[in-house]
C-alpha cells in the first residue's frame, strides 16, 4: 500500500527492501569497526550522525513535511508515520566517511564542511531518484496540488528542498563538530568525556541553526525576494564548490596517508547499487534526460573518487 496514490510504479521485488537494509547495516557495522579502532571521538561522531539523521527524519515525518517512508523490517515509530532505522545508519556512514576524506586532505574548517556536504550530496543525487520510484520513500505532490508532477516536478519528482536540506544538515553538523573539537582539556578523563559529548552538542546547535534556516529565514526570503528552494540550492551549489576549491589552495600540510577502504566502499555501494536498480526497475526508460544525468553523475563521482583514492600520495616528500 502506497502512502500517496500518485505513483505509476508498482512495488519492487520482495527481496529489494531486505537486501537494501542488509547492506546498509553491514556497511554500518564495518564503518563502526573502523571508528572503534580510531577512538571514542570517531565512534561518537559516527553515532552522532546516526542520531542526527534519525531525529531529522522522525521530526519531518511527524510534522507532515510532505513525505513518508516505505515499510522496512526495523522501523522507528508507528506506521504510517515511522522511519526505517537503516536511514539513520545511512546518514551516519555517509557523514562519517565524507569527513575521513576531508580530514585526510588537510582542508580548513569551512572548506572541509563544504566538501563533506558535496560528497554526501553526490550520493543523494544517485539514490533519491531511484529509491523514490522503488517506494522506499515518497513525496506527496498531491499536497502541492500538483499530482501530475509526481515524476517530473523539480528534480524528476524529488523536491529541490530535499537537496538543500542535505547540504545544510551535513554542513552544519560537520562545521560545529569541528569547531567544538578546537576546545582542549588537559586531563585524559575530561578529554574522553568531551569527545563523547561533542556530537550531541553539535546536533543541538545544528538543529537550531537548521530550523532557523529552513523556516524563519526561508519564509523571509520567500516573502521579500521570492527566493524558494531552487534558488537556495543553486546558491549553495555555487558557494560550496568555491569554498572547497579555496580550501584546497590553503590546505595545511598533513602527513600523507592511505585512506581506509570504507571511504570508497560506502560511496561505491550507494552509487552502483541504486544505479543498478535504475535499470532493474525499468526506470531508465521513463525519461532520457533523467537517465543521462544519472549516468553523468556516476561518471563525475568516479572521477572524483579516482582523484581521491587512486592517485597515490607522495610518501617520499
């Protein structure tokens, strides 16, 4: 049963949701093992990302933000206003592995947060168009009085505000966590406690700033300048690459290291898994432009990760 009646596609094969959920949890376990080896600060950052993702999704669904989730095995809340736990773990592993990459590059604080956001968005661009058509989550175009736009509105049925939200969530969490980490303590016990609570404080601050960004500020921009989600998304898609490029020109010297394999395993799985379903589900035949852009996004991502991972650091310098 679909939460909204305006989708032409039927339910995916019965193995689709369990398979997706299994791999998401497997990736989380592998990522958690990596964080555990690195220490409490990394574990806290990963779990904070999971908690932040679950909180955001739960609040949005409960507040009738215009979308609902399909029913997976592990759900938080009561149907139909419940969310898959694997969505929270996905938030966590995407945020965590993006930061491993930006930390490895020695980027300044603002540039690192912007780079994290862009890496996360590249995954969402591959995932949302397909997952939406697999009924993993639904946006209600009927609530917008545009049921005919279910597959064509904004980004092929995905509201622009979704991508704007992704950029803001990752940017704020990454930015404030890094900022709080600047505070140092001398006693070992205090250091461990501080590292453990930094993600919680980051979530609280990020949630406040996110609320201001998505509601009072957005309302003011719309009323006074008629600026809506599309224009805000374009602004960030211009600003964040500029910040990232500027950061690479001013990056600090770091000891070259080989990135852990999860930094390529996580994006590779998300991109290739949902790219495969683009064709398995028959969605590639729906819109030639959509399919072309999905292929283009995959190609761009492969180039970016080739540059990040395949190019070996000059360890002799």
